[in-house]
C-alpha cells in the first residue's frame, strides 16, 4: 500500500504511511517536509508533486519510521542532540542544527522549534505559529509512546512536558506522528501526570516483550507508555 496524501488546506498536507504520518507545510517562499516516512522512500517527489516551491526536510527525531526518505535530501534540519543517533544508523546528509526558540520562516508562515527531549535526546515539536497547531512527533499522542531502549529517558520526557506547558496557550490542537489526529492540548497535563507516576513507581503496569526486550506496559487510558524494566 502506498502513502495516502490528505490535503488539510491550501498549503498543508499530511501523509499517512502505514502506522506513521508526516507533513508538508508550505509558505509563500518555500515548503518544509516534517519527517519523511517509514515505508515511503520518495517523500521529496511526493512533496514536489504538491507544490512548486523548493522543499526542505526537518526531522522531529530520527527513529527509523521517520527517516524513510531522508536519503533524498542533501541537508536535513534536526536538533544537534539527535545527530549521533542518526549517524549510528547510517544516516547521511548535512545536518542543519535547530533548537528551542529557532524560527524557520517559510514565507509568511513562521515555524517555532520547541525542544522535547526524552523519547529521543533530540526530539522536537514544531509550532505552526499562525495556525496555532503544534506538530508534536511521537511525544504527544494517545497511542503508544516508546520509552524503552538506551536512548529513551523518562525523567527528561517528564521535564519536557512540564516545559511545554509554557506554550499551552499558543496552540489549539496537536498533530501527532501516530494514532489519533488531532489531539487536544489537555492531553499534555495527563502525560505529565502519567510519566510522574511511572517515575514515582506508583503506576500500574503489566509485563510484556517487544523486539526482544522485556518491557513494562503502562496503559493510562489516554495513552500507553512502553518502558524498560530497569
């Protein structure tokens, strides 16, 4: 099955690529792909079929289901804390670093970078300022948030969600990379509560196995955290 293209408005598209999604945002001067798919390896071609503007790429983070078409780009925007993880998996291209507070202006469409470390060291969210939409990657969703493995950090995740509360009045909805879209900003306080309970050792869980790892599954009702056992 190919990538499903869904037009949100005249200058915004979302691409459903199996269990992950990515986005194309256009301004008056250029366009930006936010992530590049999982099974999709021609996201640049897809984007260029939708807009005549020059297309760049930004990664919310570099887990493999978000970098399927990265090889099509000579340059990739990402947080500098993400580069070592990206390179460890053979990621190519020149990294253009972005971090908290940076603005990528597509021409009348400013996009503000917000740091969200935890799911990965360099996870970020992107605030589409004028549209009042937050593109949150994997960190803010009502599906399964993967928090097991060497590069995950629940304490950092909890701090990120707390810091994100500073921006809570600047967006009306969140577009996650997985599961339901959109989700409401009121999910964020719940994620703080759930991750705090996990850190405190008071959250209920069941044991399971995934990808050869023993994990703890914390089904919170509003989301599910998949965590390591240590």
